[in-house]
C-alpha cells in the first residue's frame, strides 16, 4: 500500500503541467522582487478581461502570495492580484529571461 501511494505521488507530479509552470513563474517573480534595480525588469501577463497581454514594470511588484503576484495599481491606491499561471514572459533590459 505504501509503495502504491509513493508511486502515485510521483506519477501525478509528473503529469501536472500547470503546477510546474506556476512554480516556475513564482520562482522568477521572487527573483525579480529581490533585485536592487527592479525597474529594469518587466512582467507580461495575459489579462482575461482586456483580452490582451499587459506589461508591468518590476518596481510595482509588492510580493507574492500562494498562487498570485501582488502588484501596485498605477492610478489607484490598491493592489492587483495576478494569478501566477497567467504570467507569460519576464524581461530584463528588453531581453527575455523567462517565457512560458
């Protein structure tokens, strides 16, 4: 029984494509958040409401929650939560360093 549970865990981790993408996106966002010159980084994500890709400057990143990136809004004093799986690209000085 224990062997079956162990192997089933390995199998399901292998076939979880969104989980790996989400982990990868969170890892790169944490990296950007720790950089001293965050303004050199840009994050691109797909906005379902606007139905287009949106580019955000790295200095607007406030933190990361379990499955979302917390970003400061441009004009209002509120935070936006972007699901990590919607992040499509991260650039540094206009060069792509991560892409989904």
